[in-house]
């Protein structure tokens, strides 16, 4: 059964994580935040955290981009 509201995490428009609950989404975004702040120097990684997008999907397939 599909959740009434779920979340997708995208990077450069491509889905990295799909059909996440609120809790799962928060945990994954927290992991990304920790990785970002643990970076000793800017440019250390090729992953640009500013290109992450959070997409909300409702049961009727309506999509909203949240950040």
C-alpha cells in the first residue's frame, strides 16, 4: 500500500532515494548534513550538497519540490 505522503531525494534531478517516510527522509538528510559539515576543506568531495532536492509525493501522484 502506498503512503499518503512520501518523499524522494534527488541530486541534479536524478532520484537517489524514493518513497521515503518522514522519518526516513530526516535520517538521510541528517546523514548528508553531517557529511557536509565533516568536510575539512571545501571541494574535498565531488558531491555538491547544494544540488540536493527534496520532492514530496502525495497519494494522487501530485509532486511538490520543497528545497
